């Protein structure tokens, strides 16, 4: 079967900094996309040639018909670390389909933030739902039955002994509630925290807890409305540790990934409300990097209602593709977008190019 389709990887190391951070990218080229779909069953893979960067040996696993039956309508792609040090290797990587000019296509790009590659079962990481096959095949990016993708990696060596453990100490302080001097009531749950830490991290909390907006009854819980308890819990976790709590116990990776994106949307609103700038950037980037037809209407409504300009721009760019626009119109989130943000729907109609007139007609018919 190998003679009918072939996947190859060519890498280019871009730069290495004094903090042992190495940036590199490699280009994956799959010749015989259609043939690979025919001869490889769901769960069967094509593995690229191996290549060595930074003392580590890498390869890519490509599943033409998805890694499992649940993802049979998708292409699944994983970055595989064949060899690693005992400490492992930390890496952030982005997979992108390339257009005819060799540039990454934003709507077909996915990012994994800070994953530790190590020996054994956790040695690979990627996307079981990288691209819907129907979306790729309906685009102009599959040329001469060849799929070309780029993987950008930023690697950092693990230096645990040199890393500050302040975040861990503060996380333990939040968990233990030692010396806590303020209590919040959110969604029927109570949270204890420390005024000085919240005030140092958020100008809004500073005004509410230490300034002119300070509550009149210091011993009473502060009620926070319009926010779920798990969202506030994640917000506190980030304020104390500069990191997000691990994902919940979803029964499958797809549900976990979807839940993670829903939480990112809620946290984006919370970060904006309490002026937590870095959390806002992280959440907005996550939503932009993981745009899909099921979430784009919800994301666009969120961006329009709260003035998230970067997210709105990413949504409109994603919807510039006719197949993405058509899928969005059929999604559950479109009704909410139509009722809550009619002006942005009109903006969408006006922006549709002549080549996508059918998608424009479908959009108008739905209004």
C-alpha cells in the first residue's frame, strides 16, 4: 500500500535562544490523498519519515480516516517524539494546512499549548479532529490530490530545578484557605481568598476590595452574579497560579476538547470583567486557534457583545470559506447569533464574495 501514498517531512530549524528554546518548523506533504482514504481504514495510520532536531527524534502519525470511529469524518494528525530525555521535552506546536502560496490557512490551523513529551504512552500528542474531510475537500487547498501541512514547534528543555515554585505555593495557599480574609458566593458555592493577592492581580478586585467600592459589611460573603461557580474557580486558580486547572473528567477526548473551548469562552468574559489581561489573551487565542463550524456562531456573538476584536476578526476570516459559512448557518449557535447580534449577520451577508453566492442565499433564507 505504501507505493500508492507517501507522507514525507522536511524540517527547518529557525532559531535557538539563550534560554534553550528552539523554534523550528517542518513541512508535511501527503501525495495521494484520495488513495490514502481508500486503502486505509479508520484507525489505520501513515507514519512520516523520522527526523532529528535538538537531540530528539520526531515523526508524524497521519490517520486519513480518523483515529477512531467517532472521528471517521476527520483527518487525525499527531506529532510523535520517538526519543526523549528522562525529563522529557516541553513543546508548543501548531499544525496548519498550507495554501497555494505556502502560507498557513488560519481556519485549518490547530495549536497545542505546552505539552510535555516523554517516553512511553504519552510520547505523542495532536488532534483527533484536525480537519473535517468534507471541509478540506471542498476547499482550494487540496491540490493535485496532495495535502501539504506545516508544523511549527517551540521546544524548551525541562529545567525543573531552576523553575520558580511561587505558583505552587500560592496554589496551596488558595487550596488550604489559610489566612483567607474574603469570601465569595458564586452559583450557590462559597470560595475563600485573600484580598491582597486579588488586588495585586486585578484592578477591578482592588477597587472592590480595597478602594472606594469596598463592601460595607466586611464579614459578609460577596455575591457574584452572572457567572458559574466552575468559571469563578478557574479564574481564582489562574489569579493565584498563572495557569488554568486541568480539564475535567470527560468520558472522551472530543467532549473534553469541546468543554475546554466552552470554558475558554466563559473565562474570556470573566477575564475581561476583572481585567486579567494575560488570561484574556490566552482564552481569546485558544478560541481563535480552535475555530470550527459548531462553535463559530457562538464565538462571533461573544466577540460582538463584548468587543473582542481579535476573536471577531478570526471568526469572519473562518467564515470567508463558503463551506464553513454553510455549516455555521446549520449550527445550533446561529439562532442565538441571529437574535442577539442581527447587525453582525448583516455584516456577514455584505462580506460574502460573488463566488460564494449560494452560501449567501442560504444565509439570507435563514434570516
